[in-house]
């Protein structure tokens, strides 16, 4: 076994790099084809999720394999190799097995213990089987990873150590309020109809939303998901809408969960701003100063060079109590004690703060606010549960896509709360680890040892089979020669002699073959197969033919074994 994995994840790379390095469905297929075409690799699989991209391959040369797989990842992800390299990790042989088993158990997930990764591993195996890039090693590895993951969830309480990414995201949106209480009676929009979006829709139904609209570029998939939700028997109202109607639907819903495979933004800041502004009372018309000769009237704000849209957001933020959010995780900005007295030129007392303030002071206010936000970001990270109040939110957005579906700039719109992959990574870093994690680590260690032993034993099996085939051939030749020397033997006598010779050969071979399998299963035991071939002068072509026949066993291509 020469298993190699090269990849990057939320643990090794910032979200901005993961977002750019994400792989589309077509890119995964091309990556697998190119990996098999590369000289060091004989089989391969790619595991690409919201927070990891990993390429697994059986290689015959370690250093050449690392170089080739790294180059291919960079080529198909669109991130230059020199930029990608600092974030890549490499695992080889038993360490690679340990890594995948840990991933399958949820130990390496952004939310420890989440079970969705099992479905993603199953999809990766199915793609490898469909493209015939998964040979014996990849099939055995991924199928065993699925079994190990299921064992971890059934034998331990790892589920209590974390939650699905969807549930965790909804918890962040609820900001300390029980999710079921926060979601009860709300109207939701789910954008996308893939596995993550389907999970999100099912979770929303489970926590008690009243209505769900599903939008997807393929209308049939959206309609199918809506039908499944209605048929769930929960009483939820579900319907499919065209993607063109998403902007209108935003004005009617309370919660949006988006997870598509789009390469660009699905919701822009303008879309969200228009939705939350819809139906609001228009601002009173500003008093216009005398018109400047040759031009239309200009406001004092325009003369100062300040965007009136910025002013409107500042006013709304002040009226809402001065809440300013940073990328994806809302924070309440509080000025340091020594800044409140002489920092902000317009004070912090809400609506009255901006009454009668001139444009230059407002511009200073904007500078002060940005400085306060930067200062808040330098503070020790706090859980998102304490950073905002769910009742202040007009529209809650959960972006589970990579690359992102929702413009990160929407976090600056008053009344909008955005939780995305980046903010979930920050929040999960503070999540407590359950005691069951240690039990799962023990299971992983046991399974890695067992898998390695089985693979090493399997490596010598063709040699043992070839040895027994040679012994059977020797028995057949000697019995035939005996027939020539003793032609008067009847059938009963001939059968008895033949059986006696076979028993002698089997007994002579039994202990050595059992022992050599035991030795071969131990670390460093790969050389025993070579020794056996040398001692018994076995034909390498015979051993190779046994290996090919074994690799072609239909059971290794049975997708049902991955379930």
C-alpha cells in the first residue's frame, strides 16, 4: 500500500483561500482523469466539501506523487501553486488512513461530530467507481472509512460533541435563543436543491418553520424537494419558485439558507438591501441649498463628498442602537472607556446623535466607527451567541456555500444577520469538546491498525495462492506418473493415493502459509512475499495473474458496499 493524500481544509487554510480553491463537479472529474494519467498514480479519489479539498491516490513514488498531486490541485482549483503550497498538508500510508478515518468520524470537521461528512465520502467513492478511478485500495479505504464513521456514531456519543453544519448555523442565527423557539412560525427560503440544501430544508422543517420556498436553477429538483417536504407530514407549506423570483421572495421571508454550486454571488448586497427596505416609510426629502450655476441642486453632503447611501446606513445603524457587524458574525461595537468621552464627534446616544450634525462630523463618525470595528476585531473572540440579539434581525441569512453565495457586505445592512462558513469556523473554535471524542479517537486507532494489517496480509495473498496452485500442479503430475507405473490400480485405490498425497502437501504448506500471513500483516512485513516467491521459485507472471483476477472481483465494484 502506498496511499498518499494531499489537501487543504479549514484547519490549514483561511476561508478566502478555500473559497477560491473550490472544485466544481466538472473540475472533480477532470482532476481524477488527469491524476490517473499522471505517472505516479494508479488510482484516485477526490473528497471536496465546503471546508476541505483532498486528493487521494495510490502512488508508486512518494516525492513524485506529492509534486504531481499538488500541481494538479493547483491547476484544477485555479489557485497558483506557489500560493496554494503553504496551506497544503500531506499524509502517507497509515497516516493517510488515520486522516480519512478521523474525517469520517467527524473529528476533523468544522463542527466536531457532524455526520454529513459520511454522505460526502460516499459520494466521493461513487464518483471514483463511476469513473473507474477507484481500484482495490481506494474502494477498500473509503468503504472502511464509512464503516468506521458509522461505528463511531453508533458506539459513542460523538453526536453530542457537535451538530450538523446546518443546525450549528441556525443556532448562530438564533443568538442564544433555542432554535425551535426562534424558528417557530417563520417563513424560510432555501436556495439550492442539492444534498446540503435538502438537509437545510429538512432541518428547518424539524425546528418548526411554517413555510419554505425552494429555488434552484433546475426547476424539477426544486419541485421535487418541495414535494418531499410537503409529504413529510409535518404540516409545513412548501413550494418551488424560479430563481428569477428570489429577489421578490426575499421581501416575504424571515430566514434564507443558501448552498449552491454557483461560481458567483447568488445574493448581492443590493438585493438584500432592497428586500429589507421594501415597505419602509420613505425618508423625508432633504432641504436643498441654492442651486449652483450650471448644475442641479447639490446637498451639503454631496459638497462634502460623502455618499448619501452611507449616511442613510449610519442613521439607521444609530437608530438601531449603534450595531455594526463584521464579516459574518455580528458584534456590538463598544468604544473603549477612554474613547467614549472624546472619540466619536457625534456621541453614542442613538437617534439624537445625528440630529443637526454637519457633513464633516458625519465623515469623522464614519472613521471613528471603522476604528471601533477594527478595535473590536482585535479583542479576544467571543461566541456569536453573545454578540447580537435575534429579535433585532429583520432577515437572517445562512450561507453554507463555498465559494460563498451571499455577498459578505450584507453584514453592514441594519436588520440583517449573516452567518457564513467563516463565522461558523470562528464560533466552532470555541465549542466545548465532548468526552466521547477520546473514545472515537480510540476507535480510529484500532481501525487504522486493523486496516493496515488487512492490507499487508492481502498483499501476500496472491503469492500464497500461487504457491498452493504450484503445489496442486505438482500433485497432479505425480499422480499421473503413478498411473503410468501402476496401471492396474482401480478407481478407489487411485483416489485414495491422490487424496493422501494432497493431504501431505496441504499439511506441509499449512504452517508456513499461515505464519507468513501473520508476519506480513505486521509493519515491515511486505518483504515476506518476495521471500516466498524466491524460496519456492514462483513465476512472477503467475502471481501477477492472481493479483489481476483478485482486483477484478465484482464485489469491489458493488456500490452497495459503501452504504
